[in-house]
C-alpha cells in the first residue's frame, strides 16, 4: 500500500489526512525501521507493508467506532504503538495511555511520541495484570484497545478491568476471532462485558482478514480480576 492509496483509502472512510499527519506517518515509519535494527519491534519493515499491516490496520478500528468524541483510551500491550499511535495521529484530541511490560519498548515509544509531537500520550511500564489492579486506573478509561496480544479469553481479563462502566473494549483480531469469541464468552461475561458488535473485513491488496470486536462494559469487574501476572494466560476463564 503506497502512501497515495493509504490516503485515498482512509479518505473513503471519512478520515482526511493533513500534510502534518502524512509527515507524522512518514517519520513514524522511519523511526520504526531505525529502532528495529537495535531491538525487535516488528518483522514487517518494508514501507508498503508497514502502511497496510500496521498503520491502516490500526486505524481500521475507527471505521467501526467513533473516535471523534473526547475519549480516554488505554492501549494494552501496544508494542511499537499499535493501534493507539496511528489512531492518535488521525484523532489528536484523544487522551492516550499505553501500557507495556518491556522497558525497551517504552523507551522507543517515548522517543516516538516526542518526535511526532504527540503531547496527549502517557506511557506506563507495567504488566497489565498489576496495572488493572491500580486504583488510579482501574475502571477509568472510556475505551481500552488491544491488537493481537493474546487470545480473547486472556485479553478480556487484561483489558476489561480497565474499562469504565458504559465504556468499551475494542479487540482487534485476525482470522481466528470467531473461534476465540466462542471460547471467550464466559470470560467476557464474568468480567462485566457484553459483545455489542463484530466486524469482519479484508485488508486492502489481499493482506488478510481482520475482525474487530466491540465489547461494552455493562457491569463492574469483580475485584479479584485481573489475577496475578501470568495467571490469566496459564488459567484462562473458559
């Protein structure tokens, strides 16, 4: 996906990029490749692939969810900043919090957000399990996002405790999403969520199927969740 197709494909969805935003994506790509030589951020480094499989894929959440309103967003396990940083470039008014367990990635994200001049981003070096038990942040976000971090039953325990009642958890998954949803239904219910919408679509230029799950927080999460670090993965709620 070249930059022209990237722009026009987003414009078709009502997202019109300014010159500043186009330049931000260009710098994002350059910094991603530069830092990737020093640490493992992504296996995708070819420009057209980064634009479709990282940037466009991340922004696709905005095709199905309204990010134009003032929202506080927490991105769990963002890695190199996906999906929250591409979304934030398109919607600079958003308040973004990124939680990642690896300090090296936090260092990259700190440099990235400074270079891209994104002041509304807070970075937290923490495990999602302990962050979700922090009274300052628990059930405080309008939206929590996660992209391909873990299977849905595990991901729900990491993310739903951070969503305020009435807010939403947006899970961005690949082609196995419907199987994951079947095994994850119990976890979603136990943790206070309810699946509102499931959107399945193909990335441009035959780059694979994607599914976006919008899960509303309809009741408070029981206080024992999330459990201790590592436990959700070892003993998922299924």
